[in-house]
């Protein structure tokens, strides 16, 4: 048993080996805060661990070192001489909840910042896209000294007004700026499992494989991403060939899983930037997913403190060869959508409506709804209707499915932004199918830095 997880193994009927992983979690309450344990550079032991190039007489370098070891990236600091406010640009690499990341940063700021700074602002950077500016007013005694909220034993709810969620703004020329030493390379390898369910002839098919990931960061905005698979065990087959009368953009998935059991899932370059505090964009080119490669982009307009947003994406893609290497088939298509999003305050339900052209050239709309619980677990559903008739679509009549997202932090008991996401469909058909990871991705990924998500957690942000 490990953090609520149990493992089991069995050998059945003299021919089957079974492995079982079980976990139980409540998806409604907020996650318990997990404090990162390390020796602060404010102490002698922490100073001994600091690299020689850091200037420990500089409060910025001390704050930078402790922030990075606690799972944060401190990009820059901005202030005017004689002013009592300092603003920072900060990104979160480790915390499932941004409220916990901000709490950690403000706690470190209380340790390292000079006392003349009475107000601390954090310009949130989430995946290099701007979020709100979260401001914290330090407690000041009658004599002008800085007080510790914990030592004062004051009620956190009553102190939550010390934290404000404000519109982001350009911070101007930084007084201090971190050099992250680009380019940077990161690689990883994990065991992964791919499943197919609900096939009447074979209700459960699988592939166990080694998933190799890579990232080359050329700047804060520009990255090259890659995923390659090495097959370990695979029982996919092509005994049920596609009978689709539409371009076979998805129904031949098993050709990819058999001929390309060892192959490249994706290899593409991506540029991501906020054009303003409300307008965000990403552009990409390469092998975008296991069945298509090409070029495209997505934009999102999301005004501050509103519950609606609009987005658009446009892509030219060509179908990849079944071996999942660098060859392509003859089929190509222009696909894209206009999107309208609404963030309801009813049980944290979010809605998306996408109207446009799909991979098979059909036109129509997709409606999706998703509930995100306070601990990050999300459950949703969608359906798509296009100008393809039920007869031409084939079994199932139209595309629909259930979407599930499970944060790893719920099961691992440690801070991580990793999560498992999947879409469950009854059958793979070609009508109403979208390019993976391009329709509404900016909106859904930014949920944790929306105004309401931060405002409703001000007591948790407070150091």
C-alpha cells in the first residue's frame, strides 16, 4: 500500500498473468497542501548548498535559489527606487494548484525581501502565457515593522483581503532578470499503456510500450517537443478493416498501431506567446500527432475577470504513413474552428462550442461540457454533429465521448503538475474528428489561472 494505492498479482487458469492497481480518492475536497522540504539559503546549511555563481548578498539571488528548489521559476523583478512595491514574473513547474505555488512564493518573499517592500506582486506566467497579477500586502505593525501572519495567529479568512487578483500589465524593464541558459534539453522515459475497449470481437486490446519524451527549449517561447514509442507488448490487429466511405482519418488507427508499433508519436516546434494580457497565441509545425503532420495556430481572447472567451484555430495537415516515421500519404486537408467558451459558476462547469471544418472535410459543430473539481479532477462529455449523414458516418451515427483528467498529485502525494487525460469513445469513426491538441487547448489549459480560480483561493494563497 502506497498513498492509498494497492498492487496485486495473480496467475489464473494456468495461462493468464494478472496485475492490478487500485486507488481510492475523494475528488470533491481541495487537495491538502504539500510543503516542499529543503534548507533555505537564509540558513548556513542552505548557503553551503548554493552554487558559487550566486551572490548571496543579493536578495534576488537568494530568492531565486530558494524559489527554484521549491518548484518555481523566478523570471524577473521590477520596482522603482524608493517605491514600496515590487513585482515579479513567476512561473509554476511543480504545483497542481496555482494557489499553492503563490503561497510558496509569498512565503519565500517574506524571508528574503527587504522590509521596505510593503506590497508584493506576482505576474503569473502559465506555460509562458500571461495570467493575472496577484498582489499581497504584507502585514505592518504600528511601528512600521513587518508582521508574520502565522505568528500573529490571525484568522486566515479575515486576512484574505490582503491578497488581490488584478489585471496583468507590462512590467517594463526589469531591475533583476534570470538567465536560464538556453538552449536547454530535457529527456524522459516512462512505461505507458494504450487500451482499446468496446470492440465486440475483442473487448480489450492493449499495447504496453516505453514512452520516450524530449524537449529542447530554445527560449521561454520556443520549444521543440518529441514523443517516440518502443513496443513491449501489443495485441492490436487489423482483422476488422475500415469500411468507411469518408476519408479514413481515424478509422485506420489499428494500421498505425501495428505497422507503427515502434514509431514517432509527435515531433514538432511550438511558439507560444501572449500578445497582450487578454490575447494569447500558439503556432506549431511538424509531426503534430500520430496520424497527421502539418502547420497551424490557435488564438484565444479572454478578457480579465469575465466568464466568456472566444478562440480560433486553423491548420493545414497531411496524413502520415502507417509506419509513423517521416513519410506521408496523399490525403491533406485544411481544418479549423471558431470557438466560444463559458465558465459557469455552477459547480465549476465549463462549456465550449466549436464550429468549423473537421479532418474528413465535413462541417459542423462540437459541444463539450466539463466539470473541474477543486482538487483538479475533471469529468466531461462532448458530441459532434456535422453534415455527414448517420448512414455515411456508420456505426454510432455521430462522434461523442467522455473526457477524464486525473492529476497525478492525487495519488502520488507530492507536488506535480502531471496529469492523466483520456477520451473514451465507443468506436473509432471518421466523421466529426478533430486534430488532437488544437481545438480549445489554450482555454482548457488556462483554467487554473482564471480570475475566479485564484480569487476563490485567496485564503490558500496567503503565506
